[in-house]
C-alpha cells in the first residue's frame, strides 16, 4: 500500500505561472516607459529531438511574456568558427539581451569555448566562467536558471533561509554547485554530497533543506529524509515501469512525501521553473544593460 502523503506539495507549475506573469508585467512597463523590449537569442546546433522541444518551448514562452525571441538553428556539422562568429554577432547586437546556446552541443564543438565566448552580461544561463566566479564570490552575476528557480521556491516556502542546514546531493556545474552557492548566499549551512558520499543517508537526514540533483531515479528514499524537511527534487528521469514509460525524479516520491514537511513533485515541480527563470534572467539582463532597476524578487 502506498504511504500516506503528509508533506505540503510545492506546486512548481503554479509558481512558474506567477513568475511569468511578473516578468510579463515588468516587460509591459519597460515597453511603455522606456521603449525597451528585451530580446532572447537561442542557438540550437543539430537535430536532437529533446533539445528541439526545449528550444521551441523557450521561444513560445519568451514571446508570450512580450519579449522578442530570436531562434538560430544551425546544421549539426556547423564549424566552431561559424558558431563563434554567430555568438560574436549576437554579443554586438543591442536588441539581444540574452543568449542561450542549447546544450549538449555536437561532439566536434568545444562547449566550454563556446559558452565562454558569450558576453557574460548576456549569459542568461549563468554558465560563463565570469558568472561562475561572480556567484562564487557573492557578487552580482547571472545565475543558472534551475537553481534560481529552486531558490525562489525555497524562499517562498520558508521566508528566511538563514541558519538552516541544506544538503545538495549532486555536484554538477549546472545545478549542484551553483545551488550550493545560492544557499550559502542566503546563510544556510551547506553540504554538497554526491553519489560517492560515505553514509549518504545519514548526511541527508541532517538536512532541513534537501536538494536532489544527482541524476539517479528515485535514489533519495523516505528513510533519508528528516521529518518535516523541505525536499526539492531536480531530477527528471525517464524510466519504464510495468511496461509503461514514466517520468520520475531523483527522490522516491511516496516514501519521501510521507516524512517531509514539503516536497516538489516530478513532473510539475522544479521543471516549469527553469524556463520561467530564463525569462526572468533575460529581463534582468535587459534592465542591467540599460541602467534600469532590476525586477524585484526575480534575481538571487
Ligand atoms: N540543456 C538542458 N538544460 C539546459 C539549460 O538549462 N541550458 C542550456 N543552454 N542547455 C540545456
């Protein structure tokens, strides 16, 4: 029998909608008062079907928020020189405030070189080495979208995060490490754990905030959760169960929800927040580029 759900379910879909509404309202004000329309350029190299879906959704949501969307679809065999030349043009284009190069790139392209060619002020993914350094030293930066979305949900649920024990399971450059930096910025006591951590269950049980971003389906089970803790599940894993395709997180939802105080579901938790935060970052970049006040509540 499935365990009874006790935790408050954090509705990422509804939260993302609120963020998108805030962005759209701010964009409308920028247009009316400053004649400024933020613009996001998304670059897709090759025909990976999952990436094509993400890029299409980003374009739809960008336009729905009132911003300009510029899609650049390049052939899978595009040379590094041609891709870098496109980034140089986008860097120089004042109507483009945000640039996102969809990852993964085809094998013949050096992702680090490509990402680091983006003007850091337009790096709405927050992956440029300058933004990584700025975040790590507590300076104003562009912040990676997924951890920013997690931080917004945590602040909304807890109010202040200061003094809470946070455990981030996962050490990726895209989620784990920036998530840890953001939680540290909000004065949490932060532990970064991962698949090789000794006695991971015991480490996780110390967490008031447990962020699972390890990329392993249902690895975090209820016995690893402190009663009343907030569990943020970043994982999106496609598995097959009882002959059916299923989407599950890095957290075993039923067992964790029986112990946690609050939990994000998969799907409908962190996922929808990522694109909402991409829109927020594009708006922030446009405001900064024009010396205007940044949107409140939409940055770290
Ligand atoms: N591919 C999967 N997620 C992301 C993301 O957040 N940014 C980029 N650029 N590529 C991705």
